[in-house]
C-alpha cells in the first residue's frame, strides 16, 4: 500500500485559514479556532 503524501505545516495553516479558522496563539504550536464554543465549556 503506498504512503499518503504529507503536507507542510504552513500549507495546513493556509488551508484552515481559508476554511474560516483564525490563529489564536502561536509559539512552538499554533492554536487555531473557528469561533465555535461547545455547550458546557468556558471561554
């Protein structure tokens, strides 16, 4: 079975931003949100 080709982290972030996500924090990891807060959670 052939391996699935990977994508870079920059390409993943760009694709998520096109889908409506925004960067909340950026350090070693990038935290993104689409603004949805599930019921029963705090902000």
